[in-house]
């Protein structure tokens, strides 16, 4: 983790650019981070503005928006900047409004057919140009940031474009997931009029194509990823997604800062999605949530049967193939398994088919439901995250707070946040396995089920340890302040990375 500063150094102006932010629009953990970290920075007396594309859902959620800027000299499409507030925190939000690109229903990245929107290269080039224009105070807002904080490939072009400006703010790029790279063709690159001088092996070029993520990795003043372990892993070929060489070269600019949890949203004592509230001191509410969840999902009401939950994107990263491999054997046990997610259609179908064979024991919900995600966190006894890799992972952090013991693979942020049962009853917070193999997952689950059955007192102690963990954003936000400081030092030294 980056060295933290004890006090906010000064009131920095921070432009925080992301492609999703809860509660405006969310597909995964990036949305949670972009909805919570800017607010935590604001609480540390920073002047933070969040900037997002003006997706239809985001505009509808904010409701009260005003036009604050209108321009784009060289662009064929007019561009408006809308201003509003992030519901809940009141943080200022700017939405980059180009209806042709963003005013559409559904997922920000995918069409109804589950494929990437065909114009994603253009959509996120336009977004990056708008963010750069705001960063250089070219949009008439009379506000110039000290730091631009970019997140994932959708904002990767921003540090690259800024590197061409004679006087520019510092840039920080956060890698939430190295496997998503925003790779587009040379033809796209040329058609979009992106600067020829950025088309180099050290720059955006990636095996003959353009990778937007490289704009962040190669040009940002400082880089980070969302856990200390993933920050190490991505320097190796096994996790580096063909970018490990670049990351090793920029190794002195790369740190790991663990994500936090937004306990205003994710706390069983006040979670607005739960029928019953509870705390470590009084767990009856947890049992009541379990019964309510069983009723909601049409499972037998069985307080004594261990309930295993999983919420997440159904993609290879999350180890869904391993889960599919063990489910038939796991479901021979007296258990209930509840799954909420969407993603790869083959995984969706396979899970639904399996669940169809075990209607009393396995319930699969395909789709996205914020409320049900919270109710699974509260109602389950165990939470499954057998990820092949996991930059940070938020659901295991939420699970700890909900006393829903996580079963995780020792990788990335999962390794940094969950302590295995073998550490003993004073320290354990869950169950951790090493090999990315179905057998290892099943053995660990069986070990957990045995503890649940045979040692209720031991189980409650682990719940107590888990619920006592504190991953609130404040500490991590301070680490980001330190990162911004380093970025500003490098930027003012005047060297383009
Ligand atoms: P990732 O960002 O890789 O998807 P994280 O664990 O960091 O994984 O964050 C996932 C976030 O998205 C959590 O808030 C989780 O509850 C939420 N989420 C994922 N899938 C769904 C779904 N189908 N319905 C509701 N929430 C979901
Ligand atoms: C990514 C990662 C996840 C991380 C999230 C927020 O989607 O897959 O591990 O928690 O971003 O940083």
C-alpha cells in the first residue's frame, strides 16, 4: 500500500473521470469505487468533481441537470456539459452529453445482444477528449484541476492526450482490471483523428492495434491498482495480460491501494434493502434475513441448512467454470445455493440448467438487482468468490461486514482481505484456497460446511472477527492523496513519462 499522509496536504482540485458510478449507473465494482472514493476525498476537504458520460440512466437518476458548457471546436458532433449532484453525497457531477453516443438504454458498454457497442472506440475517444478539455480548462468552467484521476481503459486516452499539452495537470491512472484493454483497429484510430504521435510501441500501439488502456499505463504520472497483491501480480506474465513488461518498466510509479467499502450503503445495521437489521452484538436479524431470502426465492424455509451465496459477473475471471464443475457434488450435501449474476451466455445457461435439476437446493437469478445483491449478502451463511484473478473484489469485503463468511481463492485483493480459518479462532475471517482447481474449491467448501455443522461456537467467533474488520474508505482515500502528491511532483518536474 502507498505510504499515507496523516493530514490532507492542501485543498487539491481533483477531476475524477470514470465510465460508471453508483448510484448513477453501475455494472460492477468500478461503479462502487467511483461512487464512493470521490465522496471520501471530499470528506478530506478536497475539491472533487466527478465526470461521466451522459448515459440515459445517469441523466434520469440525477434529474436536475443544467447545461454549463457547450462546445467542441474541431469535432463534427456538438458537445454539452451538464452539471448536477451525485445523489446521497451532493458531490458535483459533470456529464458529457453527446446523445448520439450516450443517450441509449441499457448497459454502458454492451448492446442488448451482449456484444460491445460497435462505436465504443468513438464513444470513449469522445469522452476522453471532453475530459482533457475540462482538465485544461478549455470548457469555460473557470476551474482547473491539479490532478486528473482516470480509471480503466475507458479513460485511458486522457493521460495520453494531456501529455501533448504544454501546461497540464498531473494525471493518475487506476487499473481496476488489466484484462479489459479497449483494443481497437488502426482504421478506427485514423478515422477518429487521434494524434499520430501517440501511435508508438511505447505509446498506444499494441500488437498492431490501439489499446486505450496503454494511454493510462504509459503516460500517467502515477499508476495504481486496487490491492497490493494485484499490484505485484500484474508485473508477471501470468497476470500481466501482455502488459507486464510495460508495468515492470514503470514499476517505480506503480503502487497498490486497497479499495474501501462504502458503509453508508453496505452495513447490516442500516442497509435500506434489508427487511431486518442486525449487528455483531445481535445476530437474530441475520437469521430473519435468511428466512426472508428463502421465502423471496422460493426455497424451503430451513434455518439450519447452510446457505451459500454468489453475486457477480458470470465471467471466467470469477471462476464460474470451477463452480459449475463442483455444483453437482456440492448439491449432494444438505445446502442451499443462491446465485445472482449475468455475463457469459454459456455460463448463464449452464447454471440455469443445473439449478433446474435441484429446485429445492439451488436458485439462479440472471440479471442485475442491487436490492437482491444486498439481501443475499445478509441472508447467506457463506459467500463464494473462487476468482482466477481479482484486482480487489468488493463483495468479499461486504460479506465480512455482513457476517457472511467468504470462501475465496488466494489472489489479488481476496488474498489481502480474507484470513483463512487455519489462522485460528482469534484471527480467521473466512476460508481461503490456493489452487485454481475445482477440487481445491470443493475441499475448502466442505471444510467450511463441517465447521458450520460441528462447531457453532467457533463459527460465531469467525463471524465476530469478520464483522469487526474495518475497510472504510477514509484510509484508502488518504493513500490516494499521497499518490496525487507524487503525481504532481512528477508533473511539475516537466517530464512526460
Ligand atoms: P467486479 O468489479 O469485478 O465485478 P467487485 O466484487 O469489485 O467485482 O464488485 C462487484 C459489484 O457489483 C458489487 O457491488 C456487486 O454487488 C455488484 N454486482 C455484480 N453483479 C451484480 C448483479 N448481477 N446484481 C447486482 N449487483 C451486482
Ligand atoms: C474491477 C475488478 C474488481 C475490483 C473493481 C473495483 O472490476 O474486477 O476486483 O474490485 O474493479 O476496483
